[in-house]
């Protein structure tokens, strides 16, 4: 797994955008008590289910790889020249 620039900031943006996407799909949203790990796993599974990202191999399905996948997903969604892509 190759580290990408601004991965932490991209992940934060992916969680925000992913939560809005989930709410548009009918999900009630995350509770204030949900941890970041729970949000990441839920969003990852939703995006895989909707075929917006490719699933990880079962032996590679862990938090760091899920975070990386979400960061890559949002990086592809952002317009060219966005500040997070610099």
C-alpha cells in the first residue's frame, strides 16, 4: 500500500462526504457515540455494497487498508486542482 499525500485530510473529507451519501441512501446517520473506526468500516462496506469501490481481499480487510481505500475514493471524486490533491 503506497501512502498518498494528505491521506489523513482526505480520510476526514471522505467520512464527511460518505456520511452525506449514506444519508441520501436512507441511512439515519451516525450517532455521536460512534467511533471513527465504526464510521470507516460502515462507509467502506456501504461503498463496496454499492460497487463504488473494489473490495479488499478478505485477509487485507483491516482499518489501515479501509482508511486507504476511502482516501483513494475521495481523491478520485474531488475536482482537479483541489487543495487536498496538492
